[in-house]
């Protein structure tokens, strides 16, 4: 099994990179890859490669709150057979968050399996996000 490598890429490139990935496992704060475009220049994009093949991409955005700097995983998409991307990439994301000055990492997901896994790794559910499209 080939090792995974993480590389920083321009955040603006992630929409196309994520759209090209073959995966049904996608999470964004708004439930659509196009939500990534709203993060603009304050976001950091990353790809995960297995050899020469991009198997995952994700976007981190930093938000200064009242007492903490929060690193949001704004979007993530990927699939790497033989690898558990949550177990292998989440520690990298946590380190990238620390390097960005964050004291917290936040993830919004609609995937119950991911919610269970991240809670097992120390995350706490702090609420649920509900959206309604207005006509």
C-alpha cells in the first residue's frame, strides 16, 4: 500500500479538483462543493495523493471568534482504497490548524458515519445546522 502525502494548493483550485474526484463521500458546510467558492482568500487548500494520484482534497478556513481561533474544515472529498482517510488525515488537519494559530477544529457533516468517527477521536457535537432555501 502506497503512503499518502499532503500538499498545499491554491484554494481557488479546489472546486475543480474536488469535482473531479471519484467519491460519494463529500462534506461541506453548505452540503455542496460550490460552497467552497465562498471562502475566498482566507482559506487554505490541500490535496492528498497516493503516489501520483489525487485521492482527496480539503479546504480549511480560519475564523477568529471571541476567545478562540477556529479552523473550519469547510469542505472535504475523497476515497483511497486501503486507507482510512479520517484516521490518517485528521491528525494532519489538526496540526495544520495549530500551525494556523487555531485552538479548535470544527467540522459540519451530514454523514452519520463520519460524525461517529470524529466523536471517537475527541470531537464533541455542539449543535446541528439546519438550512432552508428561501423562495
